[in-house]
C-alpha cells in the first residue's frame, strides 16, 4: 500500500509537478494545500503519513506549520522543501520539527524516501 502525502505549497504549478513526481515514485498524494492554515486543516482531515511542506507560505512559514503538526499528535512525517539551499536556513532547519529538507530541484520519490525514511 503506497504511503500517503499532503503537498503544501503556495504555487499551484509546483504542487502539480510534485504530485506527478511523487505519484510516479509510488506515493499516493491525498491532498494539496496552498497556505499554513489550510495545511493544518488538510492534515487533520486527511491524516497523511507524510507532509511535503514549503518553507515560504503566504500566511506563515513551514517551520511554524511543522511545529503545529508535531504538537497536534497526528503523527505525520514532515519534510520541508524550498528553492533556497538548506544552508540558508541554518539553525532553524536543524532545530525544526521536520524530519528533513529536500531542495525543490531534487524532489523525487526516492529523495522523499531517503529523507523521510518512508518507503512507498
């Protein structure tokens, strides 16, 4: 049974791109969200196993959303993503509640499996 994923990004084009990549990699994309508030709602409603979460959202940042998801106890593994390099986030990334980080250019099912430790 494939692992379920919620994709959170404010750009519809990237969400569609990520959906195609992850579905081709064996994941089941169960939903998409465009901002932090809808990400929290969707994660609560859909209970995905993984959340691919953009760092920069229009209403908050991915670090705050990752913290709220962890505090909610829903058990989703959060992987942050951005078009910026991981080094740009320094200690914020290291101290975040996310399992890891994938640069948007490096996104694939295999990269998500490697970071999240979750095979589809």
